[in-house]
C-alpha cells in the first residue's frame, strides 16, 4: 500500500504539472490509479477529487497573474455548469464506440492543425467582446461542460483550442480561462461521484496534495515560459490522448 501511494503521488504530481500547462493530465493519473489496483469507478471518482483540487490551484494562479478574463467567464461559467449537470445525468443515446471515433478524429485534427499552423496561439490578439463571440463562447462552454460530464478525454485540449479560435487568445490566456471552465465542470462531476460514494479519500487526499504541488509548478512554468513552451506541449498532449484512445479502441 505504501509503495502504491508513493507511485500514485508521483504520477499525480506530473499529471497535474502537465495538465496545468496544456491539459491532458488524465492520461497519466487515471491509468496510474488502475495500475495501483483501484477499481475503475473508484479510480475515476478519486482522480476527479484529486484533480479538482489541482485545477482549483491552477485556476487561482492564472487568475492572480491576470490571465483569466472574468468579463468573458461570467457569460460562459453558467453554461459550463448546466452542460456538466446534463452530461453527468444523461443516458447516452450514442454508442461509445462511435463517440470514441468522433473524439479521436477531432483530437487528431486539433493537434495537427496546431502543429502546422505557425501563428495559432502564439500572440494574444483579443480585441473586445461582441454578440458573436459571446454566443460562440456560450456554445463552447455548454458543449464542453456536457462532454466533460459524461466522457471527458481531451476536454482541456478542446477548451484551449476553442478559446483561441473564438477569442484569438494566445495559449497562456486560453489556458487560464480554459482551466477555470474545466474546474467548474470537474466540480459538478465530483459532487455526483461523492454522492455515490465513489471516492477513496485515504488515497485521494495525499494524491491531491501532490497534484496541488504539481499544479503550482506547472502554472508557474506556463506563465514564465509562455506560448512558446505551451504550444508544443499542447500539441503533444492532444496527440497523446488521441493515441491512448486509439490503443483502447484496438484492444
């Protein structure tokens, strides 16, 4: 048990560090819980508890640095919350294998486009709020909240890419705003897991402490190194999530 906990805390630290920079930390933390012998539903619930603590820490650090736009988020957060509630409580009509395929293709497109576009996310070109970008932001928030509520892989990547596309943010600003929206959907899912008793707090609390430390380091690196560092990590994590999903489908 002690070695398992050391392993989980180490994996949690690096998962939160990566997630704070570019999203995708779940491809490290969730398999780590499963490798440690935690049952799948407890692994998902406990990971959600620990990662929510980390995303809250990262959100605060981004906000303190001025990289979170609350004038925009006041429109988007309610839609993220509603979307997550709907997602968690909806019985899916879509067969998971088809959903896996759709998400896989989208992640590959996001990663490839970001890789080959020299300018995307490198400069902050946001000008002002208007009806069009507010409406598009609401649609993004609702759909990503819903998606994160019932499925989840790649949510951070989709949020960052969507915010860059709609508001012309750079990766750092998109990462800050995306992290807050992701935290809102995480908390919603966490409440459902908690109500259903799917969280092992004996494991979750120590892992959460290390995830908080990882989130602090990752956010500090993102803010100091900027888009030049975030872009390659974002591309790598987007493609890594896609590869992991492809591997799961093949097996």
